[in-house]
C-alpha cells in the first residue's frame, strides 16, 4: 500500500501545474523626454538575453507619457529573469549607436547592471519567488 500511495503522490506532482502567481513590476526612470517608445524584453535564460540563441520570454513596446514608466509582467513562475530596455527616441525600432558602437539612445538592465558595457544575464538576474518591484534607471 505504501508503494501505491508513493506512486500516486509522484503521479499527482507530475500532473500538477506550476504556480504562475508572481508579478514582476518594473519602475523605469530617467527618461530625458517623452518622445519615442521604449522596448522592454524579459528573458529567462542567458542565451536569449545576450542574443546568442532563443527568444525573449516577453517583449513589449511602450509609448511614453512622462519621465518614468511602470510595467508589470503577470503570472510568472518562480525562477531567474533579466530585463533589457532601450528608449527608441527616434522610433526607428533599434538602439542607435555611434561609430565605435556605444549606444546614443538611453538603455538599461535589471539590477542596473552593465555600467561598463553590455550586462550579462548573471549581472542582471532577478530571482523571482514572489511578487517583486524592480527599479531600472536609464543611462
């Protein structure tokens, strides 16, 4: 009987749906002006975050209406996430760069990572195990 109960418990765990009850709220600040759009991407692995493979878990284009932006991703399972954002001031759908590759439009990452170049997934990683609010300041 113990074996049957144990197997029933394992079977129930395998069929159980993961908990998708967490919200990740982003508070993005330091917009210089409200023209253009912001592109925000949410990643759950390093390959999609650094562009070497896979796609973002979610991608949002958000029109601006002031000097800050609040955005919430709902119903996320517990896990590791990282956020990339850029303010497309001229609405050409890309992060403009100068001749040596330095961004000329504001950008940012979760944990305000990437002070000396592009952030890594590890540096920008947010470990989500409940509702969380993350502040990102554009540079």
